[in-house]
C-alpha cells in the first residue's frame, strides 16, 4: 500500500513551502518550496499541488505516491479555528488575507482533514519534536524573518502551546516599544517589529542621504568596514529587540529562548547535520555581534529580579521549511472527527498540547 503522510504547507518570507512527513517515522520527511509574493487561497492550493507531485516521487515506496491523511497550513498572523483572521502580506501587492476559511478550502482540495496554525507556533512544534526544544516542556522561539521583514514568537508553557482565546498569542513583534514610532505593517506605530525592521536599520545607516546600503547584507558590509553609523544601527536594533525579550522573560519566565533569523543579526546558522555546540564556535559577523550586545544590554537592564539569569538563549535555524514540517506533525496528531483525544502520555514523543 502507498505510505501514509501528513502534508504541511507554510507561507512566509516570500516563499511557499510544502512538506510531506511519514506517519510511520516523523524523522522521514521531505520539503520543497517556491517563490511566492502573495496570491489567493486557490493560488496556494495550485502551487502546493505541484510541490506535492514532486515530493511524492521522493517518498514513493514503490507502491505508488504517498497518501495524504492530514493537512496543516502555517501562516503568518492571526488564525482562529478554521479561519485565517488576518494574514499580513499573504495576498498580492503585500495585502492581507482577512477571514479566509482556509481549512475548508484545504479539505476540499486534498481530501483529508485539515487544520491551521500560526507560522512561528509551527516552528516551535518542530523545535520541540526535532530541534533545540527537545526535552523542554517550557520554552520560547523568536523568529526574525529573512531581510528583517517580520518578527514573531511561539510560547510553550508546561507542555502546552499557548494560542490564546482567539489565536493571537505570541504576537511578540506587535508589542509597542515606542509609542508614535515608525509605522508597522499592522497599521500601528512603534511596534517592536517596526523598530527592528530593515526599514529602520537602513534609515539609520543612510541617515543624511548617504545612500550607502540598500538591504540588510549591504548594511552588514558597512559594519565590517567600520562605519560607525552602521555599527550603531545594528546595536540600537538589538537594544529594541532586547527590550522585547525582557518583556517575554518577565511575563513567561522561560528556561530557554531559541532565536532564529538572518545571519547578519543572529549569527551563523546551524548547518544540516551540524549540532549547536559545533556551530557556536563559528565567529559571527560583526553586525550580529553588535546586535547581540544590544539585546544583552537591555535584556539585563529590564528583566525583573535577574530573571534573565534563569533563561538560556540559543541560536536556531528557524525557517519556513521547519514551519511546514511542524504543522504537518500537528495535523498528523490531531484527533479524527468523532474520535476522543489522546489521554496524557499517549501522544508520540510527548508532543505539545494546545491552548
């Protein structure tokens, strides 16, 4: 018989990724992606079908392509039950999806039960099962999107993924750090995401019409060239980021925070087959060192009663691909309609519950 697999779909950072995860062994999975600058739900379904066809050939057991038994979709923004309530940048021209019944669309398209999750929550699920969060019932992941175009978090406490009453928990990037500050993509001003965004970094690097950097990579090069203004831009972005981290530490008191993002700000990323300890000995870019100095400064300054001292910070290779695998794992373990939920201890490998 064809192998049973869960399909995970993740959208973010101008990419659409599909993953197939074997129901027999979650370590056995494949993923592939394409560029995606926004579109309709039907566009997502059509691109996913093409990716699944390619991936199916990789998992073909000789008895035909894999059979999809569950589907999960991970998207940026707010999801609640079966609906994408607000998904920034998912539509064309950087517009948002609002109130899209995406679960129904996926179930009709792929003929299997489906579910939705926030993209960074899905990354957390991956880390809990297959990454740096293994063995931790409580931890946080913080994701800086490629190019510094987005910022989010996922939070697990005592074995439970926090989703909130309307699916909005973990919107770390939309803590207001500076009232009246730069405008955020959400429409508010002064959100943490706006304060550490590529637009703010470039504005500070290019202050005075210098026009010396057009993107994050060029700004990091200016740091390597000892440009004092560029150096301060990265350090200040780190200070804002650390202010947000201190709020997380004060509210949640996690033993572990996993940070993922561009190498220019978080440092070298772990490579496939390369553990964290080996990766940690690689010297980070000077821009990443300054960003880290900045967030350590404010994390220590604003944490209550030295709570930061109980929290370990690790750099992880968070990505849209890992969100796709994570949401596939979640979909695979969701109870089938009409069947009772698993009792504590029955879920494979201690997977997180949701709340």
